[in-house]
């Protein structure tokens, strides 16, 4: 596969599309849409979103509830008005040349937020009730309420999601592999973001204050987004710039509670003292002209940690620039950098010395350390171009560049040369065309290409420096009465070494059936795959654990089935709550897990032939008093088994419960969140050959509490994480965070 030729074709396609777009804009006659959005009582709804679905056109209402969209090419559109706490309304309109179509909306208040807009699963904007998959959404308000500091913090509150250390596990799809490889794909505004070296999720890269929402797809997404989505997708949608200049400042500070047990404090004297954490974030956003605007973020964070030799300092900068190049097209450019200096605690010195990192004697004079000091730097550039070629055709072209630079630190905390660490780049792009030939019928097709260049001291001399991949994908949707049917297909080709490629065809089909105004039933089938990362195949290291390469690793594959129901029980005409229930079954082949090989006295990543994960999930959400009191809960049951050995898959909890409540009275707000997980049915004991007490496991029983108030534009909140000071293991040989409290103060100007 000649990647250079593929990129030339990509560039030619992009130029032709741009030229066509210009021709379309120049020759079209335009109209406009305007109106007012109010509640059914006649009160204006400022900040409501009014959009022409499946186009780039939209506006937010002003203080008096008015909006205007235009100029807009002539044609038929579906226009949607939505506002938090009110039912979404969609109408069909016709835009004619040189005229303004006036459309007023009267939105009804609702007891629950019943229509969440998501884009993850279908590669286009769709209502949650129409999605034939389990999707959980965290809004910007959810992130603010809980003072989420990083993306992995946010995922702790999503039903069906567990973090084993900093590895994401959705419905048991992942176990624990010391952060090498990920079966969950991170998307940022539709663009894949995995680190080039080990294909990990870069949690620290995205500024949480500029996140509009986080969508989590539970189940294989390979038919849509390729191999990294074997176990699910995390889609981060960033905000756009506001109508007026805005500055947001947040500062927080607090401490971890001193070690609870005397035996731990005797081993580490600093464990007797509170350990500080804190940070500051500054965000500024503004329009530059009627057609351009931007936001920028700068965040500094410090965390002394509750563990010895586990502190970190990070400085993050991220910006988004938007330019509406014509009435029917726009360009978005995301760019960010992150610099982090950290002592990373890898494994303990045993359960009786849990706050100190351990060490391992590998024989002779060779020993490994349970800690790692590194300077890690990330850089990303994500440009995207969107053009409504007509009322029924939408073109999207995206590119991405992501770099990582890891330098070990010496005893004086000075960075060593990059040749002693890791340097990697992931770059690529895609073109997607959305076409609606008739109402209720959608066709999506596209091409994507990526290349991965990595040079690491952790890989052997025979490791490839490049792992390019090319894919073609298509999707078709059809509405037939109350039934919506979707079919998708994606073909991926990877070059794993010179002259050797592997390919995979990933199909997907699903259906949603409307059972009335507030209930839908869904059926879904999908296949997934994941090619092993360069690090999994070629890692050669004894720095922390003895690991040897396995260049013959095969790709992981899966088949997944789901049946679910989503809806709202009604009391009279008012919905009581939103319910989403699902039964799922995933069958895996060639799962990649680290396994100890006695003949080499080392670990290597190996394939397991067959595994099965089945279970069920129930999620409930209710606004008891709209805008004042809300409840949510999610329970997941897993039966995860290695079909070769008939044993449970390691590091999976059978029971997982997430629950929370929020109460607002005037300027005061309080909330509580509960995370419960049963102890894993099995913990792989191979690690205990080298790490003391690594076979231990524990349930998770964590409660977070918060109370705050807002006054004259200033918001102050006291957060107490792990309020009951429950001691647990977040992964093998790593003690979870004890009780820690911090005060958060923010203002928006």
C-alpha cells in the first residue's frame, strides 16, 4: 500500500471539493430564517440553540429570545429548537430566494432532559432516542458541578465504565496491561486521538472547561471509526466561541488526608502530613468579526499525591479558532500543547508498605524500579473543513497531527536525551460526504488514512518505525414508518512491517423501533477489531518489569449483540424519569493480554483464543424538580469468561453501580456521587512473581460529596472526594486515593 499516493489522492479530492463548494456558493440564491423562541408561558428563552439539521447553519437566541440564520441556500430543511429543561421541537420548512422565513417556537418545560443530541454512533447529528446503541452523555454542566479536572475524572461517573489505573474499561472490554494499548477510542470533534507510542488515551490533553459534552458509546465502533474502537468510543465535543467576549477564571486548592494506618506512616514519614494539590485555569473566548472567533485555555495543575514519588506538575495550553468562510462553510482549527513533569508510582513495596514504590530483583545485578520520572510533552493540531454543498449534501474534511515526546529524568530531575526515551507522531486525515436523497434516508461515505511514526528506547532494533493504515467506510440509514434501519461497513488495511499488511472488513447493522411518543426498542449487531500497537509487539524492557517482544501478535476481533429499550414512563402527560435498559453479548477472539513465560522469566503480550462477555445494564435519570433536584443511577452486571480455561477474565468486576443526586436551593447547591464495584472475580497472579502482594484485590466503595454557592458571578464549591476514606486498590499494587478535599472558586466575566 503506497501511503504517499493515497495522500496525494486525498489532497486532490480536498481541492476539488473546495472548488465545487466555491462554485456552489457563487451560483446559489439565498434566503434566511428568523423568529423567536419562548416558553409556553411566553417568557423568552435566551441561549436556546436553533439549527438546520444536517447543515452547518444555526444560531443561539439573544436575550429577548430572537434568532436569525442566514443567508441560507434555497431548499427544504428540518429546523430544530432546543433549550435545557425544555422539550426539543423540530419542524419542516422551505427556504425561498430573497425571502426570510419566520418560524417561532413555543417550548414546553419537561421534568427530565429527554432529548440529548449525540453524534458518536452515526457520524452525524442524531437524537439519543434514535440511536441503536447504548450511549451515555456528560454535559458541560455535569463537568462544572463536579469540578472535573481531567477527562479520566469525568469517566468515573459514567455507568458501565471503569478505570483500572488510567486504562478505560467499557463493559469489561479491557483488563489491565500497564497502560499499553487501548480498546477504547478517544475522538475529539470526530477526530481520533490515541498516543503514537502505545495507543493510549491522552487524558491530560483536553481542557475540560471547553468541553461541550462527552459522549460514551458502549460497544464496538470499528465499523465507524476503525480498530481502536473495539470496546467503545469516547467522543469529546468542544465548545464554539460565544456571541460576546467572555473570560472564565478558576482556582482550586486542597490536600490529601494523611495516611490512615500507623504501619504505612512508619514506612514514609511524609505520609503523616497532608499532601497538597491545586491549580488554576484561565479561559478567554470572543468573536473577532461576524465570521470568525476563537477560545483559548491555559491550565496549570500540581498534585503532590498521597503516594511517595508520585507527584506531578503540568502546564496545558489549548485553543480553537473558527472561521465561517462563506454562508455555507466553515473551518475549525484545534491546537494544543501540554508539558508534564511527573514521578509516576508504578507498583508498591507490598501491602504493608503501600505508600512507597517497590523494586524487583531480576537476577544478578539487574533490578527494576516501581517508579518512573519523566518529562512528557504533547502537541496536537486538528484542522477541519465543513461545507454544505446543497440542502441535501454535506462535505467534511479533517486532518490531525499528534506528537509525543517522553524524556526520562536523571537523579537531579534534568531531562535525558530523547534517544533515551520516546518520540512519536500520529498524523492523518479523512474526507466524509453526507447525502440525504430523500427525507428519512441518509447515505454516508468516506476515506481515511493515518500513519504512526515511533522511535522508543523500549522497543527492539527490529521494531518498525511506521505503521500506516488506510480505510474506506460507508453507512446507509432508512426510515420505514416507525422503524429506522442502519447498515455500515468499513474496510481497514494496516502495514505492520515492510511488505506485510493485514486487512479487516467490519460490518454493522442496527434497528430502532418507535413504540410510541416516548419509547423506542433497539437491536444492534457489530463486529470490531484492533491491530496490536507497536509497543505491544516489539517492547523489550526490564526497567519496571521484564517484558519481551512478540512480533507475531494477531489482531483482536469481536462480535457484539445488543437489545435495549429507552423511554419515559408518564404520569398524566408528564414524564417521571428516563430509563435505558440493555442486554449485551460480546464474543472476542485473540484478545491481547500480558502473560508470564517461565522459559524466558519475562512477560510478553499474547493472544487468547476465545472469550465471552455478557451482561445487562440499567440507567435511570430523573429531574424531580426541574432545575432544582435530580437523581441518576446506573447498574451494570458482567459475566466475563475465558472460554479456553473456563475461568473469569482477569480484572473485571461482576457488579458496577454509579449513583448520584443534586439539590439546588436558591444560590446553594449540594450533591453526592457513589461509585461501587465488586472485587474482580480473578486477578492474574503472574505479576505476583515479581511484585509483592500484586495478587490482592478489593471492592470499590467511594462516595464524593460537594456543597457550593453562587453570588454575584462568583461560584465557590467545597469538594470532598472519597468522603468515607475507604481504602481500595485502583489497580494491582496501587492504592486508590484516600479522602481529599479542595475548595474551588470560579468566576465568569
